[in-house]
């Protein structure tokens, strides 16, 4: 939608489109709060592109405004129920807000062999641990370890999960591996690291 600028003869951009473009610039530059304002103005101005809802949701998420981010990703998942990225983002928000069952449900909707979002196995291990399902937590943490063998936090959480599951010997090896990778973990309490 363009209108003719009477003084210059050039086309003037639609204000909603200008807001969208400015929002993308602000998002790219890391000015998340302002980017959200521009994205919201573009949406209220009539931009119907669902990408704008994704960007606004990511602004909210990156800025720690989980309630607002969840609202945007709920709409996206309703519109595109098979989109693994939207499902992952909603699951991550639920993980961050303590909705254990909702997060588990979302993260399990992503096909197991999907190449992206493999960090979900770590999140699932933490969620299953919190739910008291140590067998599922152990399965998930083993997948996470196979994908991220050099991440100390995952090794540390593996130790906590193995200990809770009665695997003390394996837990000791996991804790020592975590400390070898990150010496500061030697003094950490043996509780799940988020």
C-alpha cells in the first residue's frame, strides 16, 4: 500500500510498513523494547504477516517478558501447529515460567530426529527431573550428553539426575567430568542448574 507524496511525486510508504521495517532494524541492533513498540504499531496498523508476530515474540522472549512472548507464540502455534520452531519457543517459555507439564508436552511434539533445537533434550531432562520422572530424565540427559559432550552444565545435571535415579557411581563420574570442564563447578551445590 503506497500513497503518492504530493510535494515530491515519490511514493510514501505506509506507516505500518515503515514501523515493521524500523522494528526489524531495532531488533537487529538489539534494541528489543523499541523493536516491540514498532512491531506492535505495525500489527495495529494492519500488517498481517505472521513473521512480525514471531519477531515481536522473540523481542519479548529475549527481554524476559515471558507472558507477552507466550501470547505471541500461542497464536503462532495455533496458526502453524506443525512448525517445530514455534513449538520449541513456546515450550522454552513454559520451561522458563515453570509450566513443567506444558513444557514437556511442547518439547516432545518436536520430532525426535529433528536436527534443530537439540538443546531440548537438556531442557526435557531438567523438566522430567522436576516432575520426579527420573527414568525419562536419564534418557533425555543421555541424549543431551551425546549431542553436547563438552558442556559442563549438562554433565553436572547428569550427575544430579543419576544420583536421584540411584546411579551413584555414574553420578560421581558425571560430576568429575563437569568439574574437569569447568573447575568452578567443584564448589557448586549438587542441585539442577538451569
